[in-house]
């Protein structure tokens, strides 16, 4: 359905800006470890590719374990204090410290000892990041009730996210080179600069979290640590309940999961492509400029297209463009790298802006639509049968979403390291010179192009089943229409 009416924003610009600034940190943390950490392990610390993959997977799966719990705790904190700000501030304080320690591996520590050090502090990073990210994702549904206003919020969030990815993806490796041959010191310099930026962005963004009157005393819940295991179990039950009963959420998360898998593959293999395919470790910076530069301009374009054709159609178009660009990069299996590589990467980058902004703009629609209908159904049920349990909160949606995205990114990195391991990739320590077999170079190209293309193609299967449209969000709806639109 077309939509050409002029919209009057309901959310102040300052709130939109402050919310978007948080994505400098989320984009940076989502990019930098995925880009350099596996390479740091295999080519500086002498950790095998498979062991590096295990480290990335364990830390990310820990994220999956705690995200639903943090969603429930965030909802409880909102009822008790009237805001989600407390969790966001805690993440802003803890992430910078753990991030620096992750790269500050003691001198002389290599192999399994270095792997254990990185695992401990990467897991701490994942925990701190989730403390911020889970309530951050839940905020748009609470900042505005307007369909197009949410598109504006999330479009500018992705613009800033893109800037963060560009700054850290391109600038991180450049900072690493400042120490010259002292590779480990270079990683620490990079980590210190990044950590400061993460903390600043998270702190500033936390200030946009709405503060309202706490819920009535009868609705407030205090959750002692001794009850966390039980709450965790309940959180997973709620998350599974969402996926079973809510077609819209399941379709959107399924598509985003498959695309996170593609992103994890491409991100983790980019440094290897630069080093072993393009024969320049520094080429990773140019690859990132080619990827993220177009995304800066395309995020508003995808937002305008969504206003005309709907978010769900625009999301399909963005996915198809990315698929074409990723398939083109498969040409590295036969052709020498050249300017055409950067053009194909730029096509992927322009599409990536839509693949990030559009589902994130659709998520608040799913949350608010589901909660509105759940409240209405609950009210009708209470009037006829007595009080029932309270509805699932936005934090549970956010926790489940973050867990799905994190799992996809983690499995993408794991799949890349498995491809390296089975292809005979040779790990090394800083300063050591090795020559990779042709099979390893082929695996790197497949992880960078063909495998992500397959993942994005698979993401279209659930995406085409996404049922919500503009009139479902903007127009009146009832529990009867709800059962047709979101429940399976």
C-alpha cells in the first residue's frame, strides 16, 4: 500500500539523536571482535582456527543463555523503578574494562593459555553488552506509538550504527598498526580507544530511556539472585511461547537470524580475505569503507522506500540486492581481485543498511501490536473469568531478539572457523611467516561470498510469511484480527 502523506514527528529530535548515539557502541562492539578477534587468536596468539571458533561460540552462546533472563529482569526493573536506565548504565560501566582486558593478553602467553584468557574476558564483554543491548532494543516501542515515527527512530539509529561500523571496522585495524611490529601493543591501543567510545555512547544513550511512575506496589516484583535460575527457566518458556504463538515475531526473527549468520560469516572472513586473497592486511580498511560508505547514504533511502511500499517489501528488496552482491564476490574463486571487488562490496553495503534498519523498525511494531492485543484479551478474560498473569513485556521480546541475533552471528563465525580448519589453514604467532594452501584460500572466499549468499536466500523463506502491514499497526485492531495477523 502506498503512503505519501506528510507525517508530523511526535518524538523530539534530541531524543532520536540520543537513542541513535547508542548504536555507535553497539555497532562498534558488534563489528570489532567479529572482525579482528579470530584473526588475533590465529595469527598473533598461535591458537588453532577450530579453538578460536570454540571461543567465539562459547562466549556468544553465554549471551544467548542470559539475554532472556536480562529481558525479564529489565521488565521487572521497569515496573519497580519506572525506567530501564539502570541496566543500560551498568553495561556502559562494565564493557570498556572487560574489552581492554580481552586484548591485554599477558606477554608470552600463547596457545591454550591465551585462548582461556580471551574466553574469560570475551564472555565478560558479552554479559556487559547485553546489559545495555537488551533494554536498548526494547526502547523504541516505549518511545513512540507511531508507525512512521518508529521508522524515523530506527532509520537514524542505523545511520549512526553504520557510522560506528565504519569507524571501528576501518579505524580499528588502522589503530592496530600504530604500534608497528609490536602487534600485541597495537591491539591494546585499538582496544583502549574503542572502549572509551563504547562507554561514552552507552552512557549518553541511556539518558533517553523514559522515566515514569513505578507500577503499583502490587505489580512490582523484586527478583533475588536465588530466584534467577527459576526466572531463567520462565524466561525461556516465555521466549519459546513467543516463537510458537506469534507468527509475525517468528517470521521476523527467523529472517534476521539467517541474515546475522551471513553477517557473521562475512565479517569474520574479511580480514582473511584482505591478507590471503588480496595480499594486503591493510586492505580490510578499504573493504570496510566500500561496505559502509554506501550504507551511510542508503539508510534514509530504504526508510523513504518503506514509507511508500511498506517496511516488509522494502526489507525483501534489500535482501535481494545483498544476495546479488554476495554472489558477485564469488568471482574471487576464478578472477584476480581488483576494483570490481570493492564495487560488489559496495552493493552489499547499500543493501546492508536496509537489512539492518528495516527489521529493527518492524520489531517495535510487532512488540506494540502484540502487547496491545494481549492487554485487550487479558482485560476481556479478567472481566469474565477473573485475573490472569500479566502479559509478556517488551524486555522479553528484546531479550529473545538479541539472543537470536547473537546466535546467528556466533554460528556464522563458527562456520567460518570450521571451513578454515577443514581446509588446512595454518595458524601462526606474531612475526611468524607462513604460506596458506590453496584449499584454505578457497575456503576463505566461500566464507566471504557464497555461504553468506545462501544464508540470505534462506532468510527470504520466513520473511515472506511476515503478516503485519501498515493498516494493522496504524488502524484499529481487535483480538479477532490479532489472531489472524500474528498468531499461528
